[in-house]
C-alpha cells in the first residue's frame, strides 16, 4: 500500500501487493488480518449487521446460532457490540470468563454455543463501557486472537449498528466470509440499510441475505395478520441487492419472554440458511 485515504482507515486495496513488512503504511492500513488463536480453527465467519439500532440484530444472531447448533454444527458468537452487549443474557450466561497463559476461554451455553462478550469481562453487568474507538477496536481484535474458540463450524459476529469503528475493524482485521443484514419493514430503513450494505461491498464482503424482523403480527385468536410497521419490503430489497430473504420474522411476544429468561424460543421460526452453509 503506498497511500491511504486521508482521515480514514479504509485503504486503497487495489494497490496492495501483500508486501506488508516493506510497506510504509503497514501500521495504519488495517488490511493485515489479526491472527487466530493457535488453539482454534474456524470454518466460516459471518457478520450480523444492521444499518440502525433497534431492529433486533442480537435476537437474530441468537436465533441463527441456535438453529445452526440444532443442525449439528459447532457455533460461536462474538458479541462485538462492546458498549451495549446483550448476547450473554439471551443465553442465560452470567459471570466472568476464565483465562490463562493460553488465552481466554469463552462461556458455553446449554446448547453448546461458545460466547465471548464484554459483559463477561466486567465485574458487574451494569458497569458502563466508556471507551474511545481505538480501544474498542483493540478489544474486537482480542476477541478473535486471544479467545480459545477451539474447532468451530461457524463464528457469528453480532456487530453494532451503522458503519463506525467496530464494523470497520471487523472487516479489516478478521477474515469474514459474508454478512447477513437485519432490517425492518419501514421504507425509511432502506436508505440506512444501503449504507451498511455498501460499506460491506467496499470491503469486498458478500451479502449472504436479508432478515426482516418485526415483519408482521399474527393474532392468535383470529389468525389475522397485521403489518404494524408497514408492508414488507424484504423481497423488493433482496431483488435490488441480488440476494435472498433468509426470513421474515413476525412479532412474537414469546421471543422477548424467552430472551429475558435466557432460554431457547420454543416456537419454530422459518429460516432458510442455505446461503450460510
């Protein structure tokens, strides 16, 4: 790399000849991937992203992880939302992780899903994480390099919303195989979704599919379907982005109730994970 974009960590990738040791921009370019812990091997790494907050990205991450685990795959979750971690609670996991000279040992859910999160490093789950961007980026790299993941078929990375420091760090530092976009039906969301999708595209990370959350509500008494947040835009958006709709997840009160208790959702949710396999 002979130069980087001014004011950005995003590098001009087409000039890279992989000669990192001789490159004058090697300390700032970010293209070099973080090393995986020597006691770990991961077959596929998938990011779960969203353009905005509040669309249920962590919920979707947990649902995908549990579905993959039920199919017999070994699964891990990296909770990359460092300042707002919520994944451990969804699996009923509390306390602090253990570590030794070999690295950090992730917590394991009752389904066998390995989880690392900032909340598992704090003395109290209610302790605020008040870190600037560079520190947060360093933590993400440590979640990949210092955690003893063992042998995983899938590592899901639950990323914070938007196009800030953490997504950029993940794309530049971790060999991610693709992303799943979580959205909701409002037309306004499309503009924000496109920002996140375009960021992944600029970083040469493929979009594996779209999951529309809060898609509708089905009344248990009359089976009538109410599109509370507007008509679904998932199929149209997927067509424009040349990808598939993995799922349209309805509003199901049981999902929130189960997450509060840290237990699996018993109601079956239709998901087509073929693009992820």
